């Protein structure tokens, strides 16, 4: 399942959670403000937990730093 989709016909192409009009960046706004994922999901019931988990995992992979071998 695709978690985020950018469609020029929806929110002028802003990446949104698939099947919704909720921009994915709002999740990060909530987290930055100290809210929890549960609070975000309560506010945006059209977004699934699986979509949120997928977006967070993708963001985490984007910032992975290769680790050097110890020794």
C-alpha cells in the first residue's frame, strides 16, 4: 500500500496521505509540537496507523548514516 501520494488534482500536488487530503507534513508538525502519533490519528481519522508508520520509517531511512565497523 502506498502511504503518501502527490496528485496534481489533490491539494495542488502536495504530498498527502494516500486516499486523503491530509498533507504528510502535518504529521511532522504535530510531532515537532510535542503531540503523539495517537493524538494525530485522533485528529485525522482518515489516516491509518500503517500510513503513519510507513512515513516515519521512510523519514528514518532518509537520515540513516552508514556506521563504520568498530576496531
